[in-house]
């Protein structure tokens, strides 16, 4: 098995783009699911809010899912790194 990616790189990718951290940590299905739900909940909250709301308010659902995906990607990468280190 190849060496796992540095968890801090995964963290940076997860902050920049939803799902990218999971994809980098070799969990593409989970990453794409997070990206899908970010878009889905952004569209839902955009459609159900009024134009008077701020950008954050109109996309709050997607931003919330994105915020949940960041520590999840980092935690998974950290567990992979610890498992790989223990195996050596």
C-alpha cells in the first residue's frame, strides 16, 4: 500500500473545495457525496430564502455541510496516517 497523504494537505484541500480532501485521502465516494450535498443544500436554501438575505444566509445549508466535511476529511486522513505508521 502506498504512503498516505499528509493530513494537513488533506485539511487544506477540504477548506478550499468541498469533497476535495476526501478525494485526496482516497475516499472519493464520500467526497463526491459531500460535494453533492453541498450543492443540493445550497440550492434548497437559496430557493427558500428571500432576496433580502445575505449571501451567507442564502447558501447556509451548503456552507453548513461544507463545514462538517472539513474536520471529517482531516480525521480520516489522520487515521490513515496513524494506521500506516503503525503497520511499519
